[in-house]
C-alpha cells in the first residue's frame, strides 16, 4: 500500500491489521459484524474517519439483513484500486470468496491474505475456490495454528495459518 489504494479488512475485531496500513491506504473498508467492536473502532480510527468505511454485516456469498457479499456491497461501484484483502472471518472465508468474484476481477493486482485455520478442511476448500475464481499463485505463510474451537477438530491438529494469494500475470 505504499502507493495508496484501498484495503478490505474482513473480520476487523480491534483493528490491529488495519492500523498497520492505515497511513498508506487511501480508503479502508472494514467489515465487522460484532457490534461490541464498533465503538472502540470508531475511537481508534477517529482521526482517519475520512478514509474509513465500517460495514456491520457478516461477509458471505449472498446478502441478507445480516450478511453481505462483497460484490453486492459495492454494487456498480466496485473500486479498482484495491491492493490488499485480508480475511479472518471465523470459517466463512470460503463463502466470502464466492461472493467477491467481480471485485477480484476488477482488482487483479490485489493481494489476498486468507486465514485457513478455522475449519479442518479450509485449506483444500479455499484452494479449490481460488482455482475456480482465476489463476492465483498461492503461498502458505510460515507457521501453524492449533484451533481448539473447531467442533470437527481431528488429526492433524496443527493447521497452516494463512494463504497469501496473488493473481498470476
């Protein structure tokens, strides 16, 4: 983001990820459905209020009263300067990817950082979805996670943490 552009932060929580990039971003779209974070986020990012947009819905592949697909969120006004997309949305990464096909098409240079550890088979499922969405170079970031909150927890217990994805050129 050194040259500006937009950031999509899905699963903002306290906003640590966005804080890392806020000074370099032109616009940040933060998706955080947990309302207990909204007030602290507004205070944390008060001086950046002109470049922050907060969406209070769950990111999904379809839109409803409580969910939104990224493509529906932007509608006919999909930004074409999205540089970085981070997804840490508690196992709904697969669904979110299915709902952002147009956004990815309009932003072929965007880097995706996608959490893999929330569900037992997320890594394979996300790799499959990405192969359907386009040609991506997919790299696992170093490190493993033990995610005890998965109700389907099974061997192997350690999972890769994050995919870093870039469109092939």
